[in-house]
């Protein structure tokens, strides 16, 4: 009887078991661990041998030399088949570049892009291996914002895992003069430069003649904007501020799409300045995130209203559930000026282990780069080619009740087709909604 109860207890560990024996019920409460310790059935688990497991794993690796598992094999062409494993940490890089001669920031097959130049330089410096170069997701690469074709950036942020011996001066030697890394900082291992970005500030540089009335043709070196006109522009730009539905300010978006709703914190026109006899102004917009071509269409519609070729009601109508073909300004004058990380700085900047993502220590380098490569390229190109003046001629004949495919949209469609050949779906960081708590940002600021 005792033996039977013992067998039942082995199956009813730490539980109450009812056993029917000789027409009588016996209730037992037995702790399984105590029985096992007093019985002869105690079985010990074999000790884990880590060295033996590691040796077996190395012997199974087809890309290792069995005689020397730590040494990678070399093929007939002298290339290393196995990738070296190095100790890596999460870094952010502060980038600046002039994107006039590039097809945007994001890596694109058979296209000249900023990321392609950056990855090539990191590979030549051996801060990344061939595996990370071919598949950048292996080093957790992410950019704060994807700039389009011809768009420049003064303070772009990229996050990735790199070796602890990172030397940005060495990387800059392999980069073109129009692309520079200003600084690098260690961040938390889960940091994502896009998802944790609280906002982005863009500027748009254009000649003031773009705001002149369309009925009076004026040369761009003769026009000077008045204080009344500046006040009128700033009053109009305030209509973009706040949370609005910008489905008409991008492509392939519908009114009921939640991602079409964007929050603009400020949109202003700064004081004019003169370069080589031509007067320019800077439009500065600060928002959480932007969709594809959104800023350029905001600028285009603003110019149309100020010039008198479109009524102000067109702007209010564009935010409603109606299809409006909004004109798109040239991409030459658009620059990513700054990326904001208020929440990250508030949480980790004072913990004693991490640095705030502010760049006051390299502000002089950034300004020198802007004055040497970004501003002169935009201004000189505008003065010599008059791209804005030529676009204004099309603006006066623009219709707002039907879609018109221009050259830039054709380039975008060709780029989409090119990526589909490689089995990739084109994605834009600007087309994805950033989940930002507006009240939290206001408290931090």
C-alpha cells in the first residue's frame, strides 16, 4: 500500500490526490521534493559543459577551418568568407551634406545617395564589416529623416552599432567634401534615431522675387520685399500651425488615412538678406514629422496665394475632404536644419552615464560647413540657373482641380519601379507617424 501511494505521489507533485483503495478513500498531501529526497529515484541533471558545446558548434561551422576554428577560411579570390566579430556599441553620428548632386539620403540600388557614401567610408576604415555593409539592419542602422533628391542637411542624425574604436576624422578622409561627420556620441542600446525623434526643423531658402505679384514681371536682382509683405506672409503661414490633415500635401494619401494628420509647431518667414545683389529669405518650419513632398507643397501653395494666382480659400479647402492639386516648389532650397530629442535628453541626459543629444560644442563647424557648401550651392545655383523664376512661370498656369504629373513625380515613379525589381518596397521615414505626446513636449520645453 505504501509503495502504491508513493507511485501516485510521483505523478501528483505538490498537489492533493484522491486515491480509491479497497472501497475507501485515502486523502494524502505529500510534498514531491521531500519524497524525492527520501527515495532512491533521485536523478541528478548532468552539468552543462560550455567548452564542449562551443567546440561542437565550431566544428559544425562550414566557413571555419577545422584545424584552426578561430581562423576564417579564404576562398580562391583571397576574400574572407567568414565575417570578423567585433565588440560594438550604439552610436549616433551628426552628419552634414549638400544633396544637390545626390538622389536623396536613403540607400537606393544603382543610385548615388548619401548613405552609400557613408557606408563605403565606414567599410574602408574597417569600422563595419562586409556583412553590415550588405545588410545594414545587422548594425541597427537608422536615420532621423529621409531627405529627398537634391535636399541638403545641416544636422542629420544616424544611429548604428559601431566598434568602440570609432574615429570620425578617419572616416571623413574617405568622404567627399560635401559630406561631413561633425561628432559622435554613445547612446542607449535601444536608441532609434527615427522613432525617438521629437521633431524636425527644416528651412527653405528662396529669392524674395518669388513673393512678387504675378502681374508685374520683375528681375530677381531688382526686387526688395517690404515689411508689409513679410507680415502678410507670416500671417498666412500661421494657418499651417497645429494639427491638420495634410492629405493634399503629399502623394497617394486619402483624407481618412490617420497618417495624413501632422502637427506643425511653428512656421515663420525670417528677415531677408542679400547675396551677390539678389535678396533671399528663409522659411523655417518646425514639426513632429513630415510626409513626402509636404514642405515643398506647403511652400508652393504659400507662393501661389501671396502672388495672387490662388485665393486664400484654397488653403482652407486643402485641409478638408476634397482633392486639391497643390503645386510643389523646387527641392533646391530645402535643408534639414535640426533634429530634436527633448524626451531622450530629459530622461537620459542627466543620469550620469549618457550625454544629451545637443551639439553646442561643434556649432562652429556646422555653421562653417553651411556657409561653405550648403548656402553657396543653393544661392549660386539659383542666381545662375534661376530655377525658382522658371518654376513661377508654371505656377501662374497651375490648375488645382486635377492632378498633374511633373518631372519630379516621374522620377519618383521610376525609383519605385527600380526598387520593385530588387524585391523591396519603397518606404519613407516622413510617411510614418511618430507617436509623440504633445503635452509632454510642452512640459519639457
